[in-house]
């Protein structure tokens, strides 16, 4: 019985063991099948997907790092050998203390996590190793499901087979998110401590190691107490795992969070300059994703001091009172010689400074340029293609083109004026007339060579009245004007000098120099623009002691506004820097427009910036080329000044070498009888006149020795008679003014000549009597000079290319504190104007 029972018992045990074995096998099979089902869709490990996007770094003109650019993620990848051991241990202590020991999954840690999940609910605590976190962050979703966990464990084991521990840790440290847009420990060290990873202290490493669990909740900037508690826990774990001593832990825990963080004031963002760098790279064919995540080193032309100062004055100063927050401005500062962009002021609203790729008023706008376009479409082409001199005479009078009447900013006409005075005073009519003297395609070609491509060239364009399809930005105008200051050589403005790839390859860039105009054209325009800032509409922008040229510009206001404008400009340059400034409102209305006072702001901005960047620079004066000839002109008659011309009547004008220059006039030595006879004749042509003068001089030399003696006496007494000569100059001025007003034909000129002598006697009878009494020896000489005034006032200047009756210019022009011109904004009128041209 006992044996039987024993056999039965043994048999039952065998069956039980077999059943258990079968059950186990079934479980294993089912588990295997389940596991296979769970992991069959697991993604394959790909090295390319483990590589992180790398933020690109921007460097200034000095090779100093100024910013990083990225898409949605700021990353500065680091190699594991550059991560100090204590920094590594801080992350291992809080995330995976047995990282160096396990093979991808930590059974002990998983068991602890299971117990926590049973007690506190699924998902209460994770048991993932660093390897598993890398897998999850790279290949899997963040959902907490059995399938995801199974795939995570499977891929972790596979990763441990393929990569070393150091490689896995490096991938992890470069992938995790630390808050404030920082991905990876390199970016985090910069954001929180403004340091490189290799310079982190133990307490800084502990703070960073505690962030990935809850970056926003442990944010040390916003929640310093929470951040300190979390940091101290990490330090305690480091001591627990024997990474640091208790003393080191206590020392690190005693340091305040505020003392540890980087507390330096926020640096200038340079955002508008950076935005333009990105635009330029895209235009050069660099893919956008490569720019933001390719880890490029981008070397630029940025002058950090100039950029910082530009951003400062753009927000307003005591000397630059912006009217309101809606008032906009755009500034571009260039290197005159190379076209390198040194600074960009894209928006004066501080709230907009950090907006990435926002609207840039320095590079994006297309506005009417007002009178700043006159050197480009009117006077520049006139000198370049027709070799006009700066004294070229133009009649400022009412002009109508196809029903459109043009006017000057002062609603007045000024008679005969030189090209120089027309530009200095910013008169509109002479600019339009000069434009009409040149072929429209030549004007378009001239502008195009300066980087300004226009669809049309109507007469209204010559004074800045562009149609809706055309417009310019400060960047456009700065590039164009820099060519005038660079002896006619144009460089397209640029901001990038070199880009380096992580592979070590690089591409260098520079702006190609192109000849936009002859050197004489550039210099003659510059010489006139120097007068604009010294005595014309741009005086407010002048900087004492700095060789400077520039031009103002304003445009018409909307209907219903009598005193105001839509756009206000100033563009100026030295041999070192060129700056273009625009100001106005994004949308102009009867309630929001530029007042007379506000129109001064571009000139003030220009002056502030140019004075700042030029203060430690040796700025050379503009160099006159050999193809330009300086000619002293007697402004009373428009002829080349002679030895008899008073200094007060002499002006210096510029002519292109080889062109006709006004012939020097030498007064004839005539008897009273001959003098009267000449006055009764018609004005001869220049050549005939000179032949007659030579013949008369020969006759007088042979028959009248006294005449020569009188000439010598006149020269000897010239200094003694300076006061009387100045008074006579005033008289001659009045005579010429009268001549200019009535410059309508030979008959009118003769009538004015006859009035001249009586006018002198009427204005200064007492003075004439004193001359007769006190200077008997010089009486004949005085008569000769009066004769010079009469004859030269009536002489024809056609041979010299100078109009008759040239108007004497004012030495003290009107102060223009508001707009220097009023330009048409009607594109319809512009099109009509072209038909006339």
C-alpha cells in the first residue's frame, strides 16, 4: 500500500512538473510571440537619425562670436571628451547610476519602477536607462504603452551592441532639452551660465542635470527656489554614489542660484542684421535647413560697436525726439570702399528687436526717394553722358508736361540757376529739365549700374515721384551713394564674407567691384553734395571737420495735408562710411504724417551714427581725379574770372577735362568815343567778339600809349580800391539780377545794358562824386571796369555751354528745416510725363 501510494505520488509529481514545464513553454512561446508582435514594427537603428541638428554660429567682422541661429532648436553639439567627468557623473547620478554596468536595460531599476507603478499607478516612475532614453527620443513616441516599452528595451539592447558607452552618453547629452530653447548640454551651458561645457562647476552641472525632468518647473530664472531644491537633490545623489565627497556636496549646496546664473545684462540681439544674413545666404543658394541646422560658421561684415550704437539711437535720444511709437525708421551703414554692411537698424520699436525675420524697414521697404534720387536720375547722367559742368545753367521756371504742372518746394521760381545751386537748394524744375536733356534709357542704365532697377523713367521720377511699381530701400540708396564716394566704383552691399562647414570645407564671398560711372562724374556729384551739407538743405547733418557729402529728400503728403510729407530721407557718405536713413509711418494718413519738425529726424540720425563711427577713423577728403578741371568763374557774367575780377565775385566750378571752358575776359582799353560806339552795336558771337577785341587792342596799343599806362596804374591801385570795388560788385550784382529777370532776347539785353550806368549813378551819386575828387589818377581805370561789366554782361556764352544772363547765387540760402522738395506721387501723372520726354 505504501509502495503503491509512493508510486502514485511520484507519478503525480511528474505530471505536475510536466504540466508546469508545458505551461512555462506555453508562456514562453506566447511571450515570445507577444514580444515578437510588439517589436516586429520597431524601427531600425540608423546612425543618421542619431545625429542632432546643429545650430549655426554667426561671427562679426573681428571674428568674434555674436549669435547663434537655429530653427526651433538651439543646439551647440559637444564631444564627450570635452565634457568633464564631474559633469558626466551629475547626469549619471540622477538618471542612470549603473550606466557603465548594464547592457541597455537595468533589471533592478525596472523592478523598483514596477513596485512604484503598482503602488502609485501606471507611469508613476520610469525605469528607463540613458540608452533607453536615447532610443525613445530618437525613434519612438513619448506615449507610455506596453508596445513602446517593449520596443524601447529591444532597441536599447541593440544600441549597446552597436555603440560604446561614451558614444551613447554623448548622443544623450546632445539631445535632451533643458528649457529656454536649449537642446543639448552645450546650448544649456551657454543659456544659463554663458560658459562652455568644459568650464562648468559641480553646482552648475548639478543644476543642469536636474532640468530635463521638468525644464519649465525647475527654471532657475523664473523659479529659483524650485531649481535650488532640485540641484541639491542631484548633489546628494552624487555623494550617495561616491562621485563627490560630503564636504564638496555641502559647499556646492551653499551657493545661491542667483550667484551661479549668468547675470550679465542681455546683449544686443543684432536681430535685423542676422535676418539679413539669412536672406543673403538663401539668395546665394544655401538651403534654409542647412543655414539653421547645418552647424555652419558664418563670418559676417558686422561691426558690433556700430550696430549697438545704431540700435541705441533708433529707440530715441534727447537730440532725436521721435514723435510717437508708431513713427518708423530704417538705417543702413556701409563701408564706402567695399560695400560691406556694418550695421542695420531695421525697426526702432524695442519690442520688435527680438522678433526673428520680422519686417525690416532698412531692407524691405519700397518707398519714394524724394530728392535723394536727383544725383542718380538727373545730374549724374547729365555729367556722365553730356559732360555738363557744375555751372551748367538751367532756367527755373514754370513747367507743364501733358497737363501736369511741376513746382518747387517753396512754390517759387528762381530764374537762371547753375546745376550746383539747383542741387544745393533742391529745386525740382532744374532737375526735371536736366533729366529731359538725357535719354531716358541712359538714366535707367545709370541707375541700374548703381543697383537701382526701375521699370520706368518718367520726368516725375527725376524728383523722386515714383509710381507704385517702383521704390527704394535704405539699403538700395546706401549702395548707390557709396559709388559716388568710391570714385565711381559700385559694390553690391553684402553681409557674409565666409561660411565654414563642419567638414572643414568653406566658401568665401566678396562683392565684385563694377565701374558704374566715370571718376569725374562721381567727384563732381560729390563736390556738389558737399555744398548741400555745408550750406544747403542738409546743413543739420553736417559734422564739423569731417569731409562729408549728402542729400535730403521728402515726398508729397496725402490729400488734405498742407504742411507735411510722407517720406523723409537723408543719404550721405565719407570716403570711409556711407549711411542711408529713411523715416515715416507704415501707413500715412491725415492723422499720421511727417511734420516739418519730424522731417529733420533722418538728418539727425545720420549725424549721430556717422559721428560715432568716424570718431577714431582717419577719414581722407574726397580725391579730385585728373579728368576734372577747377575753373574760377566770375559769377557776375558767367565767364572765366580775370585778373580784374574781385575775389568776392569769384566762384569755383568743375568741368570735365577736354570740354569747353568759359573764355577768360580781359577788359578792352578804349577811348570814351570807342566805348560809346561799342555799346550801340549788337552783341557779337564769342569767336567774332574775341577777334574784334584783339584787333581793337592792337590798334589801341599802337595809337594810344596812355591807355597802357592807365592799365598799369589800375593794377597798381587795385588793393587801394578794394572797398570801392566791393561796392561796385554789389552794383554789378543788381545789374545782373535785372538781366536775368529779363533774359528774353537781344533787344531786352540791350535795354538792360543802357540802364546799367544810370542805375549805378542813381544808387551811389555821393560815392561817385568822392571818386572824382579823391582819385583823379584812377578815373579812366574805373570807366574801363564799368565797361567790362557792361560788355561781359551782354556777351554770349553759347560757346562755353553757359546760358545768357546767368543768375548770381545767394550766399546765404534759406534754412530748410522741413522738406527740401515736394514730389509728385501720382503714377498716372508720371506716365503722362514720359510721353513729353
